[in-house]
């Protein structure tokens, strides 16, 4: 297969983990005889510094050229305590989502046996939990009409039927590939937008008789995820609720540093770690490259390169089992490996 | 002291737990020489069935007459899967909040040593956690302009400066009574309404130099609450975020069935359990009355009846220590007490 890949390393630890992600992708390509062409582009604070725009047109062009985007992370503390700053790295993220039509954010929440002790939840609750959160990513309050002056402000949680229907169909698609259980999360007892979500979901339900659909209010979902995470298989929700619930979901696994995500939609899909840019660790060779490497696995699987994806996952599991780990997940007294060393170990594993 | 109390038992287990709450309040009144006049009023599904309105005018009048409302719970499964039903019990709740101007919902998140094993979080994370969530309760998407037709829908997350300022002042008031640490939770990197919240908080901050104020994005707060609940002292946020975060907070304590709450504002304050109406348990004498009884403690403390409040709390702790508990929190093999028996034990304890 021939793939064009846009590489967006972004800020903080982004460039370091991206290096390992690309190395893994190259190794897979060589082993399986795929041809990959890369173009690297700037985004985030890096792009603000260089050209004053966190998602410049040239970067957008590279993304359109590509079959898939491999993204690392954006964000810089210089902008964090200044929410009124005219240009912020996050705007680059939102612009990318909107311009590429990335309406579906897919986040597998998976546990790793050897990291269960890292979960804030009791082991017996979380062991074996395995679900995916699907978040609508280009609608709702993030993009609805906004207003702010000194005395009042508003955001509009606006959704249209086609926006809701397409994300629900994505959710059903994943439910069918998994345990055929879909939970639609909303606040239909209060919000008009949620009532439309629920109405449309109820209309689609008969088309997927092989999937069990249930409905849950968002406040309840935030609790259920803690007291019974194994209840969930596929969960789907709107943008703002999804922002909160996907982070909660990632965090309960205890493996947030290892979780990848995919955002798909109308054009080029984007694969990226769930974690952020961790600016304090930048350049120190201590960041965990596994989420970036597992994002490569998701990318491969997206193009139906199943065997390739499985091999990447196997290599990651092997590195964990061999205790080849970065400091934050290393066992007490274990040797602490660097970002590069973990990446190289995985590359070697794949080669052999 | 003379107090007029409106009693709103509502639905499901409401009447049973209310009976115990009132019994405790009467016992305290007798012991300390206070005079209490009660008026009982209908609300929720019960009121829909009787008069077609979940918060009828007569109930509103009783609330206005009262110095405080003791509320139990509303909600009935008959209405749950019909979010488009014209009249629903929840509307009674929202009407009560709006009509009484209950803009501040205060939820202490407290752990009970003997119930730590009930928490989904690891014991060492949750032991000793003690914070309060303050949720704005009469603004935002719950009450902003709404629209829905077959093809589109929206809700408006609208806030004005006075609405934001008054809830932040409530939060600072509580922070000063506690460990002087306030966390303002918003999504100022995306939402205009959140930016106004943050702007106003930054303006107020200098008036409270003795309180440490910090700011956290809501997605981050939902994680921090799990990985470091002891970080928090007082957390304040807008209505929708508060709906999710207060439930998450209650649930991590492992003692949700025991947590009371207060809603205060422009007129009569309301005191109620955090848990719902648990219709499946109605009439079975198995519901835990402790959250209702602790709501009585909050009510007493609201009127500065400190000694009285402390005695109620002491009685509750004593009942737990004596293993006089309802089924859901009883230890393995322990005798399971009924709603009434737990209430009577606590009344006896207070008397002697
Ligand atoms: C940085 C921020 C704008 C973004 C969001 O809220 O979508 C982030 O929290 C995420 O979840 O990807
Ligand atoms: C029943 C519902 C309308 C209500 C809310 O969302 O405010 C409830 O969840 C709560 O938190 O008190």
C-alpha cells in the first residue's frame, strides 16, 4: 500500500514522541512492503511563534494532501493563564477539527494488566474494562454562536439532524465491530438539543436490531463509569459532555499516557495520543512514546492493515512485559528507560 | 428559636425517609427548646398525579411561608423514558429552583471511615477527602433560550455578571469557613461564558487575599477529582458542569446514600439528600434515611444552631459505629435495619 502521511509534532514532548511513532511506522512499512511518503507541518504554539497562526494554511494543505495525519500534541503554559489571548494553541486544534470535518473522536479506554495499580479505581472494578468513547467533535457549544461583553456572555449548544445522525451511525458501526452494546449519553430531561439527540437515536435504533441501545443521562454516566466501567462497550455523546467523559474514561484506566485516539470525518483522519504536550518534560527524553506508537496502530487498522496493527500492539505489550518502560510507569527499582530507548526497543522487536 | 418548615416528601422513598428526618428534627427541637411549625406540600410525580403540576402554586406558597424547606426526592420511572412528555417531575425541581431563586447548590463531599470500602476509588486516595462542590443552579443551559424542531435544536448557555458574581461570593464565603482554597472550574479555553466567569473571578480574587484561588478546566477537574480528591477544598462551577461534577464527587466518596445538600439563594433555602427517589425501594422500609437526617443537620447549621447540628451528626456517626445500618451499607453478616429502625435508633440516641 502507498500512504501519504502528514506529520504534525506540535509542542512540548510532541516532537520526541513523534520521532518514535514515525520510526515504528517506517519499520512496519519496510517489513510489510508498504510505501510511505511523509510531509511534516507546524501547528500549535510552535506555529504561533513561527507564523502567528496555530493551524496555518500550509499545514491545512499538507493535511488535505495526506491519507492520514499523525498528530502529537499542542499546548504551551505561556498561553494557559491568558484565556483572552487573541491567538492560542487550542484554536489550532479546533481549526483542524473544523477544517478537516473531524466530527467523530474515538477513544478506546483499555486497561493494561501491569498498570492496574496506576488506576484511581479499585483493581477489581477496572480490571478487564474495555470500552470506547465516541465524542461528537465539530458541533455543540464549541462551534455554536458565542457572545461576550463585560456584563454577559453566552455560547449556543446547537445541533442539526445530519450532525447527530452521522455520529450515531459511527457509534453503531463501532458497536457492531465490538460487543454490540451502545450507550447514548445525553441530558434529555433538561436540554432541547439532547431531546433531539434522543429522538434521532430512537429513530435509528430499529435499523440496528442486533445492537442493544440504552440511554443514560450525563450525570449518571459520569458515575456509572466509576462504579461499573465494565458496563460500557461503546458510548456516544455530544461535544462538551464528551470532553468531560472521555477524559474521565481515560483517567480511570490508569494508563492515560498509553491511550491513542482517532478523529475521523469528512476528509483526512487524524491519529493522536490522548495525553497533552507536557511542556515540563520537553527535551528530557522521559516522555512515554507508547500512546503515539499505539496511535500508529490505530492508523494502520484504519486502512485495514490488521496484521500490521496487531504487530505494533504486540510489540508494545512486549515492551511492558519486559519492563522496558519510561519512568512514570516503571516498577519500583526498575531501570528507567528514555523515550528513545523505548521506541528503539519496539522497533527492534518489530524487525525480529 | 421558632422555625416554619415546609416538608416536601415527593416521590418513591421520599415519604419514608422524610418521616425519619422530621422525627429527628422534632427530637432536637424538644431537647433544645425550639418551636417548629410544619406544613407539608406535594411535588414531583405525586403532584402531577394529583393536580397535574409537579410544583403547584400551593406548594410554592408553603415554601414562601417557610423559613426552610426540607425536601426528599422526586422522580418516577413512568416519566423517564419519555423525555418529550409535556409534564415531568424534574420540571417541578427546576421550577422550585427558579421560583425560590435557589442559585447556589452546596454539596459537601465527605467520606465515612467505615464506608471507605464502598468507594470506587482506592482507599488511600479517598480516605480523608473532604471538599464541597458549589454549583450555580438557576442559570446556564438549564434556563437559557431553547429551541427544538425535527431538524435542529439548541440550548443557550447564558450568564450575566450578577449571576456569576453572587455565586462566586458564596464560594468565597464557604472557602473562608474552611481551608481557604477555592477552585474555579470552567472551560475558558473554549467557551465565552466561561471566559466571563474567569474574568469576574479574577476581579474578585483581590478582595479575598486570604483565600488561594485556582482555575481548572472542567475536563481536567473531572480527572483531578479522581486522582487527587484531597486537592480540593471548595470547588465552584456553572450549572451544567456542576450537574456532572457534583454527581461524580458524591459517587467517589462511596457514601452517596449518606450525603445531604443545601440550595440557597434569594428566598427560602432547601435542604435535601443528594440521592434520588429510588422508586424500586418505595414502601419497603429499606431506604437509608441518613442523607435526609444529615440534611436536617445542614438545616440546623444554616440557622446557626451549631450544637444541634453537631448532635445530629454525632448520632449518625454513632449509628454507623454501632452497625445500625440499612442493607446497602451493612457489613457482611450484620443485621439489616429498616429505614424506621435506623431513624428510631438515632432519635433515641439524641434523647439520651
Ligand atoms: C484543548 C481543548 C480545546 C480540547 C477540547 O476541549 O476539545 C481538549 O481538552 C481535548 O479534549 O482535546
Ligand atoms: C433531575 C435533574 C433535572 C437534576 C439536574 O440536572 O439538575 C438532577 O440531576 C440534579 O442534579 O439535581
